[in-house]
């Protein structure tokens, strides 16, 4: 492991390291020289107003500049004839795909990080997170995730508070459950709408609310035959759309269906185990076997988590193989695949217990076990385990460094060596997914297990801390990424809340207490439940439509902005007309003079 | 009636009259002179590139310019001290509200109109309409209405064709009805999605697809106390929002509810009449009384139409009294009021017959009578009657003119006199509303009366002609108005098609044939129907989501446009940077020289 800090030699002492480019061990000198020259030339061309920007913004700009280093007349990367180039090809991408550059990552700012940590999670008190500081250190996308996590936790508190007495006083009275479920439904619609407004306020403050969509470049892994892109007129690899469609419909779709089938198969094994445990308990009936009753659920919960994670890799591989041109298309196909499978994998057994077995006691037990096990697993696997591993590694590196007694600036050297071995943060996808599944556990069968919200709140209070730890200490610092909202997750959460209307209405309709109200006619009962469900769904859509997506003061400010830019445009055009007139008048004068 | 063609005196002979401003009879000379000066000054300021524009576009610009004639230092309109002005107030609006200007309307271009008519409707053959010519004569909004009418008619043809054999062979077999209804549901979703795509292609061709929203001025009738608008910083009338809310919730809402109640009351009278007619028929049983059976429905259909029209006036008055600042807010509140009432007024009786009385024979009769009567009434009241009245008036004016033996240019004089007495076209609202209600008749209970689509197609084939006649000969030429799509009507049609999923599923579930399949358990039947309904609704939403709103080639063109504008922006910024550098260099040079 050899690290050369070549930047240190060429720059003055006030130099702040921002981004690290890790090269492979055996890269030729000629290649290094060429790459350095290309980066420096690019830098000289640009304007230099780094002082006004936060470190995260500077790093974002460097990343953007590096990604836009493009081949001019080079036919290949100097020293690597097999790494072909064509005019306009991004150099960094070719360097990465041919293994010359191993990774590019921004460095942590230890001082700022320490400050951020102090206000964020090191003191274990319940308080608001410093979202604006998170944003200036990690960028908008990550700040929005923590903002959403905090908002969602606060939004769950009323549910948890109302749910507690149902559990404590064993209110089996379904009249009260109906009230709880109705509250739940309206609440879930309102919180999602209110989040949109809060999110708009936040991103307005950050200046990313009216973010112009950047023109999207092909994603790194995209490959094809060189041709002319009909939009940009530039030469770039083209991959025919029909081939992609074939891959999607003939390979990915059958594979996903197979996985779904396998997930259902595992579910049936779980029910067999459940029946076996119940049989054992009924036959012997000791205290040991009553604990045994929970074992199948716990095993199943662990298996679900493992399957979710394995499937995630398969989905990533498949979606990457589908060879989407744009990162956004890749993300959409990946999210769709993962959401469908995770939804079925996590909730199929609950649906089966609720609507086929109709065993409310089992549903409650199963729901509780799944929720709690998955929360414990997630927190362990996601943050604590990597943190522990990384601490161990940290100590090893320190020892090695002291043995080396390096005479160069040891702090920076140490920092680079440590951070380059850290794992990469793969984006907010998994974090949102976890919240999405949690929302499912809380809302889908809320009237059967009102305690779920309380568990979710407890989990999220620690989740904030473990996620913060993960961001600050476990993973490499990610490049900041501007964003205006939580994107497709808003839609996913809204869909979940629509499904929860249906399940909750069905559960209430099936409850013996409600059935007792209609001793003569099941038909009337069902019709009333269906009518109520339709009314609730209609109410949901009307609510979603009637609540404006942006608060009034933001609307006013945006209107003012629009008005001012229109006025400025008008002024500019007027000036243009005036200048043209002057020009004409002058030329008219000239023609007359001779 | 005295008409002075003052424009004729001051202009050269090649003058084409575009827009007429009708002044009140007793306007003072001083006021006329001032108004003429203001208009002419404005005209001189603007650039004059009328040659590139169609007549409709020229008229649109003149309207825009007239509406933007604003008070400078005038405190009142000269000659009318009671017509107060303040800086920035639109002169035209004050002139209209104080009754000095009676109306402003664009003139027909008789030659172009004749040509348009020839390709449009005078030859009674079934063919595509010349949408592009309609657009260049009447503007995008009206062309889009005719485009939608044509598209909708073609889209109904498959429904009509499939529906016919059901009627002819009296297929009471509900298996087949299930197929028909399912086809209907998917079809209605698909046609609405395909329309969006077709509409995008059309408006892309016209250049209005990516139309920048103009900054909206307060609507003409808006009044309030003078204050500073917080968005524009300009002085204008302000009206507190809470007062408007009070008017909406304390007056408009109760009034609408009262109207809905009254509509239900009239419905109950209709059912009494129906029962009376049935009783009479059963007692005597002659052929006369069997015709009598249809009379209550016909009377009810006429009453519905009258109530719809009366309510329309009330809704306009109320919405205007609510004093909305923007035209768009006014339109939204008006459309909401009118749609809710018309929906209930037209369909409440059908819902009552279908789901309370459960009398499918009466439902079919009632549906047929309502549909056919309303179609006949609409075509008569909307186009033929006004056309006949206007022809009569035309003849009178011609006779008068010949008696006058005017020595000025009689053709233009005659045209102005004729057109100024024509009715004003109040926008596409009523035309879309008619199609919306027709869509309701066709889709809500389609499986009971599959012939409805055929009647709708027949009606629309003549509707195209009568609407075209109305636009060309009955009403004043409207100012053209650019638009990108059919706006809120897309949402209204989609909502109707969602409701129709629910009603059709319910009808199928209620049919004796389907009931016969489940002799033992009504519960199973209902559960299956509800499950199918949910699946269909989910399918609808997935379809709406999966079909892209713009065709691929339009998406590509828009992407190309965006790319090019981004490139141009980049170039401009590069130039700016280069110029700044040059400037700095030059100044640096200067400083050194001395």
C-alpha cells in the first residue's frame, strides 16, 4: 500500500485537501503526468470563486469538473492502448472502467465534522437535528433524508400515544378500533401532505426548490456501439431500445416472478413451522414451548432480511445488465424491482394470516415479531457492526503508522489512508426503504396492533443516532447532491397509505365485534364496509388535492421571483430594441452624410 | 344606432380592419380624442412585424396591447370625473366598467372564413376536420376543443360497434355484459391517456406545448381597497382573503347544498310522476298509455336542462361575487360548482334507480330518454335557434342598409353592424361540459344500455357541424387564446372514468345472471366483485402511470430543445467570462502604462 501525496508538493501550505483520486498501484508515470496536466489545464480555464462556497459545494464542483474532463484528440489513455477513447468521452469514466483510477472520494473536514457531531448525536438527548448544518456538510439529498426521518418520527408520536392505552387496557372493543383506524387513515394522508409543504420550505431556504433539471449524461456503466446521439448530435455509445426491452421482459421480469414465487414458498415453510411449534406447545404445554412459539416468527424475520439483501444484489446486477442509458432510468427500474419484492416478502405472510387464516391473535404476534426483529437486525447490521469493524481497523492503521514513523504530514496521510478503506455510502435508498417497510408495519394492520407506532418511534429515535454515526464515522464522506424533494419515495409512501385504507377497512369488517352488530345479514355488513372504504379513499384523494403542495408564503415568494425575472426579461428586451433602433439611426445617418 | 368608422379616415386604403371597439352612444369628444391618442402612442412604441403573424395572432396582440394600456398620471378618464384612475390601472377595464366602451371584439375575415367553412362543415361528408386551419383562424383553445370532440367521437366508435349487437340480438347473457364492461373500462382509460399524447403532438406542432405561464393580472371584475401588492410591489386593489373565505363557506357552499337538495326534490317528483304513469298504464293498458310511460322521463330531462342552465347563471354570479383576484381561481371555483351540481342533477336519478330501486328495465328506459332528449335539446338551443334568429336579423339589417343607401364603404360598415349584434362566445366551458355529461351517460351504466355509445357517436357527428356553424356564423369571432392542453377537463374525464369502474362493477354484481352463479352465498359474490373492482382500479392507475404523457418523438424533440438552450447558455456565459477577462487585462494594461 503506497500513497504518494503529490498534491502536497506542488501547492502552497494553506492548501486544504478536498478530493482524493486513488490510482491503481502500477499506473505508469506517463499516464499520471498526462492526467495531472489535463486536470490542471481544466482548473486554469475555470473561474476561481471557491471562497464563497461550502466545502461540500467545492467538492461537488470538483466532481462535476472531473466527470466533465473529456477526450479531445486522444485515441486512448496514454500508456494504456487497450483503454480506447473517442472525442467527448468522459476521461474519468474510462479511467475507472479500465481500473487505472480505483476511486474518487471527497475528504472529511475533521474540524467541521467534530462540530457537526457535537450538535447532532454525541449527546444523547432528544432534540431537533441541525438539518442546516447537515445540509452544508453532506448536501441536500442526505439532509432531506434526516429531515424526513425526524419529521416521520414526530408524526408517529400521536399514533403511538393513542395506541398505548389500547394495548395497556386491552381494549378489545372494536368501536374504539374503528375510531383508531379512521384516525390512522386521515393522519397518514395529512402527514404526507404536510411533509411536502415542510420539504418545500426547507428546499426553498436551500435554494434547490426550483432546481433546473441538469442535462443527463449516460450513466457510467452504459455501453453500446458508437453512433450519433440524435438529441445532442454528439458521438456516443448507442444501445438499441428493443434489446433493452427484450432483456427486461424476457429475463428480468421472469426472474422477479421467480423470486416472488420463492418468497411465497418460504412463507409456506414458515407456516408449517408455526403449525409444528403450536402442535408441540399444545401437546406438552410447558413454559419452554410457549417461548418456542415465537421462534418460527423470529427465524422467518431473519430469513426475510437475508432474502431482501440477497435480492437487492440480484436486482442491482440485473438492472445494470439491462444497460439503461440514464441514471434516472436505472434508479426507477431498480426501485420498482426492489419495492415489489420487499413489499411481498415482508407483508405476504401478514396478508395471508389476516385474510386467509383470519387468525387475529397470530397476526398480532407475527406482526410484533417481524417488526421488532427487523428493527434490531437493521440497526445492528447497518451501523453498529461496521462501526466496530472500522474502529478495529483504525487502531491497526495507527499502530502501523507509528511503526513507520513517517516524516511527511502524518495527519493528512493518516486521514487519507483511513478514509480510503472506509465503505462507500450507497445513497439514501436503503434508509428510505427501511422507513417505507416500517410505515407498512405501522399502518397496514394498525387496528390489530396499535403498539406498532410506539415501537417505530423508539426505533427511529435510536435510528437517527446510528444513521448519523454511520454517515460521520463508518462510511467515506459522500459527494453532496442537490435535490428538491424525496422524489419517488413520496409516491411510494402515498401508495402504501392507500393500501392501508383497504386493509384496515377489511380488518374492521372481519372483526367479531362488528359482525355482532349485523347478526342477520352479512351482505349488509360487507356493503357498508365497502361503501365506507370508498368514501375514505375519495376523502383521501380530495384531501391530497385540496392541501396545496407549497405553503402560502413560499408560493408568494416564488410568484415574486417569477414576476421579477419576467420584469428583468422585459427590460432586457426593451434595451435590445432601443439599441437596435440607435444602430439603425446611426447607420441611416452615415448613409446620408456622404 | 350610429357607427363612425373613424379608422377609415386616417389610414391608407390597404387597411385591414382587425378589432372593433364599440363606444357608448353619448361619449364625449374629449374622451374619444384622448383614447385615440393613447392607443396610437402605444402603437408607435411597439415594433411592427405584423406581416409574419396570422390575423388571429394580430388580434390577440392588439387585445393584449389594449389591456396593457395603463394609467400614468391621469386621475380619472377625461370627461368622466366619476371614472377614477390610479397609476398602473388598466384603462380598458375602467372604460368597460364605467360603460364608456361597450365591447371590444375582433372582426371576421370573410374570405378566410369562407375558405375555412368549405373545408370544415358545409359539405356534409364524414372526414377529418382541418384542425390546423381552425387553429390559425380561432386560436389554440378552440382548435383543441374541436380536436378533442373529433378524437372522442372516433374513440367512441369501437364502443358503439361492440354495443350494437348487444341491443340488436337482445343479449341478456351477463357473461357477455361482463366482457363488455371490462372492455369499456380499459378502453376509457386508454383513450384518455392516448388523447394526452395526441394533444401533446398537436400543441408541440403549434408551439404552445412548453408555454411559459404568463404573469396573471387581476381579473376584470376584481375590486378592493387600494394597497401594495406584495408580489409585484405595485399599487392595486387588495381584498382580504378571509372575507373571500367567509363568502365561500357562509354563502356559496350553503347555496350549492340547497340547490343540490332542490335537485333531489325534483327527482322525487319525477319518481312520483313515473309511478302515476305506470299506474295509469296498468289500469287501462292502451297504446296511448304505453307512450305516456316515456312522458315523465322526457319532462324530467327538459327540467334537468333548464335547472342546469339556471344554476349556471347563479354559479357565475356567486363566483364573481366571491371576488377572486385571478381569472384562473375564478374559473376553478366556477367549474367545481357547476360540475358537482350538473353531475348530481343529471345522474342522481340514474343512481337511485340502479342502486335503490334496482329496476334495470326502468334504468335502461330512463337512461335512453335522458341521453336522447338532452342531445336534441342541446343541439337546438345551442346552435340552430341562434342561427335562425341571427339569419332573420341579418336580413333586417341588409334591408335597412339598402334603404339608407350609405355612400361609405358599405361592406365593412355592414360587417361591423352585423357582427356587433352577434352573441359573444363564452368560451369552451359549455361545450366541454356537454361532452363530459355525455361521457357519463355512456360510461357510468354502459353495461345496462350498450346502445348509448352509438347515440353519442351520432350526436357528435352532427355536433361537429353545429358547433362549427356556431363558431363561424352565430357568434362574434372570439379572441384567440393559446393553450397547451384541455386543462382541468382531463382530470374531470379521468374522475368520471374512475366512478364508472365502481358503478359498472356494482351493476354486474347485482345482475340476476351473476347472482345465479352464487346460489348459496351472497357474501362470496360481493367479495369477488369488490376484489375485481379493486384490481380494475389498480390496473387503471398503473396504466395511467405507465403510459407516457408525451409520445417518444416529442420527448426527444423537447430534450433536443433543452440541450440546445443549455448549450447556448453555456456559450453565452463563456463569452461573458472571456469579456470580463479582456476588460480586466485592458484595465491592468492601463494602470501599468502611466
